[in-house]
């Protein structure tokens, strides 16, 4: 029988206080590392971009030149910005309606036994590494995509956005955008599904009780309720697409200097995004100035994704504030 | 090992909101004291200040003093973790640790406080489970998960877990409110047996239960919604139920409100 | 757009005669919508099935040979068939393990801070905000940052360890967020029960909270690992490909499956292309195995809502 005094002895009093403090300090330390990392990313990108930007004799935002091997150093991001935004916007425009439909399928249409495995299959789509998407798209999908592009050129070619260009095969902004759409589909689907599933049942039942069909119920109850969530999902998807590197690098062909002379609005043009320009030249970071020029591009990409993600966050926070 | 609790001029705040006002009372050792009163009257909040469990809630603080025999629980330098070793607590809903076996649940408090000896632990398990009237039901499946027991058994497991660290006081926060009548009866019997070893304080919303198990009863009330809860009166259970001093107590006991 | 503004026309349509079946127009719309959402799901499955089948067909032949799993590509050219992906597999696994060893403690302690200590504190909100930013950092930018730090600032060489550091930046937010979710699922009652036994806070966290959330945390780690193993962009900047077996994290180059694919993806001959598809199949096998393991563990999770 353990007596009271024995227990009192083994229950070493107040010894834990120090341990508690150490443990909490570790937790705070780890959190501080996170904060420091983000600050460091920003600081390093800025400080390393700065010298190159100072030497830059071209306008960084409006120039399309990227000549950094020999002085005078000239580089600008206009065409990178264009290609990055075009591919990402195409991706979002395709992926949002598709992702929302799949989310509705998972939350409101799929039979209960199918909904779970189906959701996991969609999640698997997110597990496929992006280099495999790139490989698959450029080697296997491109031949099937070409006729579509030819058709669009023929029918819509009078619109500058769809005019024919010198870029051969499927190495176009349009095709990269389509592949990006597949890659951001899972995130848009899962976030949309989450908000659709949260639709208050009484909204749905109210609609159904008034004799609405399932689609009318979705249109009047589910979609309005989920709208901020879908917008936020679209922004997060956009953020992913903007920074996606290797798949885009594999798919789009960079333009020759000759083709770069004249700017084309066409989606069927080649080009380089921020990420693919950096990736294509990763082996050439041999001087601080050269590296700095690419780091400047990386900085713009960082700011761009930050803004897009911040918008997503604000939208979802505002919704949370309303629903509470 | 049972000790007396003396509470003096105790106020409890949640940030700026005063939840309990000006409580002074004595809880006698080796007896059962019941706290009754309408919901929201602060009886559970007050109970938590007796082992400083309210400190887990951000913004909660107290003024006043709580003496455990000679020790002021709120004196400077007193460590809330050590306080809780002396003043144990059983909660509304049974909450055995889901990752642990019945055996490990009972000795969780000992082991997490550094007790290692196999023999001591085995003994503690047997004594505590016997003390909680659960030994015969579970002695053949001590290695099975505690979550596999019925609700009433789980609650008795939680009581065994609480008494295994040999506290001087046992606080029970509506321990039967999630249980069926038969399990409730088992717990009430157990409370009766435990009072020979422990000082017991039990919060209950069930007046019959207070009448059945307690020696003394404290009635809490609040003047109006949004006002702090107060101790209306405390006395022998017989007296509180048959001949209370305050009109409010009589109204509550006779079911006129609450 | 709200439910309220739409109900009036629904009422008008539905009320006049509840006996008559729904108007054909409404029924057609309803059916169309049903077909459309099913079709959307099927469309989404096309890439998944296509990719898996293509990898099996095109990569299967090289992957089934024993030498694929035991040999490197040392001395191989685009004209010589054979060799294996051993060097790339161990490179990928080694970098993943090192990344995890650094990321997991950092992520778990951060999640513990956010849930157990920093809720509703100012610093907690700052950390959470920074974590959001980190989640959105493109992998190429993570690579650039480590390049700026490791090569430009410290004057060090591009070595596999630098790759790991870049991958840490990508893995930490994933594991932190998933761990946070799991810690949130641990009922507060368990923490209270532990405190009431006179157990200190850190003991409660390590002995009660973490074990309860354990399987969910493991799932998050495995999913984070799967993501990191397929990353290519930071490797382009920091981890040049090597055809030989390399295990030294601090000097020389190290082959990995993504860079093995990248090295020969532009070839047109059959021999290197087979290797590319084989490496892709191997990579997706590893990634899917981790995903599968993660999901299986999640299913037997102790924490249930």
C-alpha cells in the first residue's frame, strides 16, 4: 500500500515549472523561426535584387528586353508578367466552373457511398507531381490539343487574342493554361466543396419545401451561400498557377529573340512566365548581377502571389465574420 | 488525508465580467457538500476556483482567499499544478484518455508525475479501482481501452483516476448529468463511501441527488441575468431542504423557480 | 444574390397548381445540371486515369527490371540502354528524410504554439499570418531564396543540403496546418482531465494531446513528404543532376527522380525516353504509396469529430 508521504515524495512538487517554461520557449522559438523565415525571404530577395535593379538601364516594368550577359545591363518583366497572367487566368477561367461542378457533384449529387472515394480521387489529382503533368501534357496531350488550337485559330483568328503565331505545336500560353487548370482543379474543388457542404440545411429545406427542383435549390441556396468560398478558392488556385514552374517550363517554348521583337497578344504564342524564365536560366546564375536580375523577377512573383493569397484570405475572413 | 476548505470573500471574474460575487464558506472534511442552484448561477465556476481549474480559461481570475487547512491556494508562489494534485476533479462528461488502456488511465496522473515502480503502480490501480467500485467489472480487461466501457463505468474510471493521485479533496462537477439512472445510483453509492477518505464537493442540478448524498448543501443564485452569482445560504442538508432561512432557497427547493 | 430574393418567383411557379408536374423547362434544367456535374467529375478523372495508364504502359518495361532498382545511370548515354534509377531513388528519399527531420519538429512545435499557447494572442496572429504567406510562396521562389542565402551570401556551393533547406520552406507550412487541425480536434475535456490530475501543461501536451492526435499528424507528415518529393523547381536552381550514386549531402551533386526526368525529357530517342517514363512511374509510385499510407492511417485515426 502506497502511503500518503511516499506519494508526496514522488510527486516532486514544482519541478515541472522549469520544464514548462523550456517547453513553451521551444514552441515560441519554432514559431519565431517561421516568422523569421518569411521576413528573411522578403529581405534577401529585395537586397539581392537591388544592385541588379540599380545597374538596370531599361525600365523594369515596361521593358521586354532581358539582356544581362554584357553591359549595359537591361532587363524588364513586361512579357513575363503578360505570360504569367495569361496562363494563370486561362487556368482559373477553366478550372473554376469545372471545380465548382465537381464540388457540387461531391456535396449534393454523388450517392453517399461514392462521394468519399470520389473526393479522394480528386485529391489524388493534387498528389501528381508537376513535372509529371508537364511530361504528360507535352508528350501525350499536345497532339490532341493541336486540332483544337487550329480550329480556334480558324474561327476566332480575327480576334488578336486568338491569332496565329510562329510558335509551333502545343507550346503555347493557351495550352499551358489548360494544363494549369487541371493542376489547380483539386484545390478549387476541395475548398468549394467544403463551403457547399456547410450550407445551412434550413436554407436548402426551405427551397425544397417551396417545390424547387434540386438545381433550383442549389442555385437559390447553395451557390449564393458558397460564393465567397468559391471566390477565395479561385484566388488560391490563381496563386498556385502564378507560381507553377516546371510544368509550364516544359510546355511553353520560350520565344526566339527574333520573335520577341514584336509583341503579340495571342494566346497561341509562346513565351515565358516568371517561374519558367528563372527555371530555364537556373544554370546561369554565375554573377551577382545575373542572379540579381532573376531574383528581381522572383521578387515580383513573390509579391504577386502574396497579393492574390491575401485577397483570398480577406474574402474568406469577411465571410466568417458574417456567419458568426 | 481529507482537509477542510475555507473560502473568504471570493470574487470570480471573466475578464471584466464578474461571474461570482463575495462567497464565504467552509467545507468540512470527510463530508459531502452539495452546490445547488439554477443554471448560470456560478456554482460550477466557483467549484473550479477551489483547485484553480478556472485558470485554464483565458481571462478568468479571482479575488479573495481559499484556504486548504493552513495553505492559501492563492498565495504568492503557490503552484496551481501542485494545488490540483491535492484537490482532484471529476467532470460532467466521462473523459477517459482515448489512447490509453483502463490500467494506464487509472495511473495516468501518477505516471505523468514521475511515479515509475511497477509494483506501486499495480497496487495503485487495484486500490483505486476498488475504491471506485469498478475493480470487479474490469479486473480481467485492464489492458483494454478505457473508451470501451459504458458511460457509468467510464465515469467511475475517471473517479478511480482522480483518487489514484490521492488528493485530499475531490470536486465533482455534475458527475451524473450524462448518465442513466442506474449508473447514477452507482456513483451516488460511491460518493457515500468515498467521504470517509476525502472531502467531497459535488455540484448538481438534481435536488433529490443533493438531498440523497450530501451532508451539507450550499444554494447559489443570481439576482438577475447578467448579475454575478452569489451564495445565498449554506447549512446542513436537512435544514436547507426542510427549513431554509432565505425565502429564495425555499422557492427554489419547492420548485417555484429554476 | 440571396435565397430570399429568389423565393418569390419560385412560389409563383409552384403555388398555382401543386398537382401538375413540374414544367418541362424546369425539369430539363434540373436534368441538365445533374448531367453536367456528373460530366465534370468524369472529365476530372480523365487526366488521372490517363496519366496513370500512360506511366504504366510507357514506364512499366524499364521499371520491372531488377537492375532499375539496384543500379545507377553512371556511364550511361542516350545510346546505351540499361542502368537504373537507384541513384535517383535514394537521392529523392535521402533529401525527403532530411527535409522531414528538419521540418517536422519545427512544424509540430509551431502548431503547438498556435493551438496550445498562442490562441488569441498578438504573436499567435502574426505567426498564423506568416504561415499563410509561406504557404503561398511558389517553390521556385523558395529555391531562389536559398540560393540567395546559401550561394550568394555565404559563398557556398550548390549542394543537396541546400535543396533540403528549400524543401523545408515548402514542407513546414503543410505539416503545421495539418497538425493544427488535428490538435484542434483533441477535445478540451482531455486537457482539463489531465490538468485536474495535477499534470503540468507540457506533460499534458506531450503525453495526452499529441498521442491523441498522433495518427492525424502522421498523415499530415506523409502528405507533406509526398508533395516535397515531387518538387522540381528548387532542384533546378540548387540541385544539379548526377548520374552516379551520391549520399553526401554537403558536397557534389545528387541525382533525384525529378531531376532525372528533367535531364533527359527533351531527348527524342527511345532509350532516354524510356528512362524518363520509368523515372516518372517510379516517382508517382513513391508519391502514391505515401498518400495511400497517409489516408489509411487517417482512417484509423483516434481523433474523430
